[in-house]
C-alpha cells in the first residue's frame, strides 16, 4: 500500500490534474521510484493507494481573503473569483460540468455561505478552519467527478471524519487513538467504489473489492464536529498520518521540482537535487523552514521506518529524493533556507533580574497560548531574543501579555537565513551588504537574522 500526496502548487489547472490522474492510474504498474528495502510487514497489495489532495493553487490564500472581507461588500467579489476559478477547471475537465456544478458545487456554495455567516460569531482561528477547509473540499469533489468520468474507480472520504484533532484551531493536535480507529474502520470491501453509475455524485457508487482512496490533506475534524486544520502546508502531514496508521510501504509527495533541492529554485539558479537524505536531516531542514516538507511530516514515518519520496509531477519516472532512516554518504553541499517576514523580539525583565527558568517558562507559555513558534532563540543573562513568524494579531497579543513583566523591543520585516553545511564563501556571499541582527553557528549550521 502507498500514499500519494499532490499539493496545490502542482495542481494549478486542468492539464496538471490530468497528469496527476495518469500517475495515479499507472501507480499499480511500477515501483514509483523507490529501490530500497521495504519492511516485510508493510508489503500490502501494490494496487492499494491513498491519494491525498490539497486545495488548488493559491486557493487557501483566496479563502483566507474571504475571512478578511467578512463585513465588506468585497466578499462577494472574492467569492465569485474563487468560484470562477473552479468552474473554469470543471468546464475543461468534465463533459457534464453543468450537472456537476448543479448537483455537487451549488450545495457546497450554500454550505460555505452559511459557514461565513456563522464565522462572525467564532474566534478568528476557529472561523479560519471552518472557512479555509472548503478549498480542499472543492478540489477533491472536482477530482472525484473527473475520475468517475475517466473510469478510475475509487472511494471518496472526507478527511474531517477520519483525522480527529483537539480544538487547537489552525494547529490541530492529532488524537492518534481516535484517528486510527476512524481510518482503520474504512471497510476493505468498500475501499474502492465503481464509477459505472453514470453519476457525478461520489455517494452513488457501488462497492468493488479493489482499493483506491481519495481524501483531503491539511483538514481534519474535532470530536465536537467542527472543521480543523493541521497548520499551513499541512497536507504532507496528512499523508504521513495515513501512512503511519495504515503501515504503508512508502509515502510519495509529488511536487513541481525534481526532489529536495539545496535551495529554492525560484531564488537561486545553481541548485542541486539530493538523491537521499536521512530522517534526521529532513527534520532539521523542515524545522529551519525548508518549504519542501511540512515540519510534522517526518516523525510518524520515522517511527515505523516508512520511506518518504519527493518526486516531480512532470517527470514521474525520475528517481526524486528518498528520505529514510540512514542515507548513503552524500557530498556536504550547502543547503540554503530563507524565511522572510520574521520578527525579532528582545525581552528583558523590568526588575533587571536574570532570565532563568521561571521567566523563560512565562515567556514560552505566552508564545504557546498564541500558537507562535520560535524559529530562533538567543539567551543572555538578563534578556532573551526570539525570532517568530510575523502575524500582527498574534504579535499584538504576545506584546500585551509580555509588557506587564518585561521590557520588549522588536523589529519586523526581517529575514532568517539558514545555511546547512555552510562555507565561509557562501556566508559572505549571502550576508554581504546586509545588517546582521543575530548570528549563530554550530558545526553544521549557520543562522543569521538579517535586515
């Protein structure tokens, strides 16, 4: 059994959806690029496949825009743009696009509008998850209808009923016991459903013993019935959750790049693909901000020794990058990671006391309550400096909570530069002409806060 995850960065239009569909159709015919050893207990039928789909290109941002315009006349304009985008794809893919729109999408639009009304009464993070989750719901319904048309038999499952989290909205903490129960309860006899009914309604198909599952990434559900999300770009994590619980042979993340690269190809010309990296190296890179993998993805896979493969949607026969327990010896090429829109917050007790355990616990508690992750920390005798992602609402709440006990200075609009396997030449080149606010160097990693 395998898990394939296709992100919104690759699923941009009808052509890329067709390409994704061909990869899924061919998945039982080849090995999908992995040549390493596979634990015997994870060898299940190669025709069994879970496909995890994100919202289409930039649609998460578009649904976020609806929240920003809840009380504005512009909300209808934003909604129309979202619907026009999906309608155009549907018309290019589906012979009966009008039937699909009438039977499937119009009820979802009504549900979305009702959700937008209710969102006014929710705290922002809760409202966010209820609204933004529609990006994945729209994309997977459209793909399911296309697969039916193309005779690609499958079952369609709402991830909000399978992955169960607590009510930490926008950063849902997975209830592994309940999630495992839900995912394992999908009956083997109905894992795959036949598309021969002539209908675009996913609920109208008949059972077939073979197994292809279509579901969503990023989104989940709480036990109280609300939608939740797993953190921005959390579809990778969704794939890892399914992989862990189902003891799959491998998880494959399909991207618009050939694998894990030494830098973002949109920013640097001379990037190199890494053929193999270890779980540990992948965790380090994702923690530092590498966009290729969501930070929570590796742990569920590492716990069961499941390989993670990053491959190109546009060159499916290429090897990609394999992430596994112990990678072969690779050259120590510098890996460059840039995180922009960073905030440097410097904190000092008002009574000039030492920053020790009690004060640190207070600071960390404030950050945790506001779901703000520390990207870098530097500690002195009477001060601590932290680098966090910029989010004005969260920053305002953090400052309000800190100011009674601490003096606080902060700088916004900064860049956090991380160079893994650094060289002096690379450091000099990337920091030249920039103000360095903070710098840290270890044996393998150099990090700089730059203005």
